[in-house]
C-alpha cells in the first residue's frame, strides 16, 4: 500500500467551498453503470489520477482557479507536476497506469478531524492509503 499526503488546510478549503456551493450526488461514472447499480453517492471530493494525483470538488458548480484556467485541485505531496519531473512514473506507482477518478466521502475528512486533538498546527496533512484494491483514510499527521 502506498501512502499519500494532502495539505489539510487546502483540503478543508475545498470542503468548505463545496458545502457552500452544493454537492453533486451523482457517481462520477454513473453514465457507465448498470441500471441496478447505486448511482447516488454521499457528498464527496474526487481523487483523480491523470497528470498527477489530486483531490478536487465534486459539486454542482465548478470551483474555478483565480486565473479561471481550470478547477482548483490539491495535489498530493508525492505526485505534483509543479514539483516533480517524474510525475508520470509517480502517478503510475500510486494510482496505476490508467487515468481515473474515485469519490472520497467528505465524512472521511470529518472523522479524521474528530480523531485529531491538536488541529492548531498549520503543517498538518491528511494521510491516505491507496492500493489496487483499497483506499483508506489513515488520519491527520505532521509530515
């Protein structure tokens, strides 16, 4: 299992923005799902693997960057194209060879905050575990 870290403050900002602008409850792949599969999901961010590995909003409205050049994303510390020259290799190691998205319930982040007593430190990260068959929230940690 690989471990990836996301800046807590940046993720909390994504969640606050989404709570104020409406959740999209449709599964990201609902158009490809069978009729009998559940197509509604809990309020979620989406974990994306393409040119990097990042979290972004899954909301009714797009969360555009200040420059209006795409959506706001929060890259994991281990696979950020703005920092790492070998981002494609890193992405394949973490997320696999195919591009894709995976909804991450906002409740995972809420539970992690409830379990962490000291949230005053500005240098905190959400730690997640990812493998071919599993994705889990490990909690909040210093890096």
